[in-house]
């Protein structure tokens, strides 16, 4: 294991490393960012922010932590998917809370989540599987906005979101590390 290509051994003494040694490995940023995000979300109610805003802010902050880990790290796909989903959930909860969308709250939530899966495909075009959960979420959202048509029986509706998230999580657990 050596220095990154942008850091040559000749640069080591100037950077405070012993000659012939390598700089310490940078720790992952995800753990620190997640803890910071949780602290931020608990800080908001202490400032008097209503729970209807502070709750979605937790999802947004966690999503931002994963997005930062994706952007600052090695662009690992396994960080991009939770970033998009958490930001989608946070925005899907925040928009109805801020704008009082009433009966359109559920379609907005599902539509924003579908957009989050679309964003994953845009940012990682070699990965097309996020289109699989995106399409039914988008169809259900559009049907809910257009005609209040229930594409899914009422008794099954509470299970749509958790089942999709569990399926995505299971896929990420078994997806090969290298393609």
C-alpha cells in the first residue's frame, strides 16, 4: 500500500511524514456525518422548530450525510442509494408539512420518492435497477393525483413503502462489490 498517485514519496517530509512512510489513512466520513446529522435533528426542537419540520429534517440531514460520504469518498454506489432515499423521504414529508397539501400528501410523498430513484439512475447511469422501484411509485403517485384511483388495494397501501425499502436494502446487501 503506497501513497496516492497525487502524493509522491518526495512530498512526504514536507507534509510532516517520515521519509518512506505513508500518510495515515483517512477515516470514513460517514460515521461522523451520521452522528452530526442526528445531533442536528435533535437540535432543531431545542431551537423551537416544530416537530412537523424537525422530523423530516432528520431524514434530510441523514440523506445529506450519505450524499457527502458519496461525494467526498470513492463515489460508492452503496452511499448514493441511501442518500437519495433519505432525502426523498425527508422532502416527501417536508413538502406537505410546509405547504398543507391535504389529500395530495401521499401522492407527493410517493412522487418525490420516485424522483429520488430517478436521480440515482441519472447520477449512476450504468445502474438501471433504481428504475424498477421508481416506476410503480411514480404510477401510484400520478394515479393518486389524477383521479384518486387506488392502484393498490387499501389494505395493502401501508405496505408499499416499507416493502420497497426492504427490497432495495436487501439488494444492496447482496450486490457484488465490483462490477
